[in-house]
C-alpha cells in the first residue's frame, strides 16, 4: 500500500480524488478513457449499487486471510465491536491508496475506532502493516464481496486497458476470474448489522473518511 510509504497530508479526500481524475484525463489516451468511463456507466446502468448490501442488512461470517496468509474468520476479526469495513480494489488502484492514506492519517488520533480494509489481492508479506492504523485482509476469490453483492466481472475490454497500465489481476488475485469489488464503505454494529453504507460504482468516488469516522463516533456515542 502506498499509504504505508509515508503519511499523505490531506484534509479533504475528494480534493485529492478530483486532482487524480484530472491528471488521468491529461495522461490517458482519449480512446482508453472513453472505454473506462463507459465501463463505469454500464455498472451504474446495471443497478449494481442497488443490489449491494445496504443499511439494515447483516454481514454474515466469512473466511479471510491476514497479511501472513493465515485464515481468519470475520466474526473473530470484528470481535463483536462496532467497525468500519472498507472494500478496496487493490494496491494497484491509486484512488484506493488515497482513500486508505486518508483513513490512516485520521485514525492516528482515533484509537477508539475499529476499522478493517478488505481487497481480493493475495496477502503480501512485504507490506509493513505495523505502520497502519487499521487491519488489512484478503478476500480470496471475492467470496465475501460476492455475498454482499459487491462483486462484478470486468469486461475483456477493460481487462486489456488494465494490462496496458501494468495491472495484472490474475497475478495479484491468484485466479483468472476477472472479478473486482465495488469500492464500498460500511459501518456495522456489534451484531454486524450495517448502520451506514456508501456504495458507488464509480471507483473514483469515495466516502469522505473524516465524515465516516464522525458518523461512527456519533452512532456509537464515542
């Protein structure tokens, strides 16, 4: 995670995301950018956001892998504690890294907040998790994301676009499924019931971490 390579000074995440979007427009060929935007719009047209688990739904137990490739259960990870759960696409995603960097910075002074971040990437023992203020887990084959209706199959066209950027999902995930999760942010209570949800099929859009953490503290009177 680029988040662990140094703290990124950041007050408002959306400003950084907007800057990244503009930089992408300038750097990426028009044809490629059009394919990327079309793929995002197709997801929205398919109502994937509406099908995803939302407020009132309960997240069932699932098996994940920690950074040491040890199998752990979600119920053990959360330990009956209110938690923020962030689904991200992978360490190759600059928007994900900006989002996680923002959480890491804020959580330095919010030790009462329990947060985990989940991606379909294989565990990477080289990642220095000691510098993270949240825990990172691998959702192998997107099993949990599928349960929450967050998983979707990228098109062959977009897969080729990603490969052009040097992104190899088969290598990073250890399978040939071409599946990614919609980036989503949940707050769950001690019973794993979702009490807050942010779901957007546009991977360049994220919930503002400061607002999510404030909502967490407000809901649970912390």
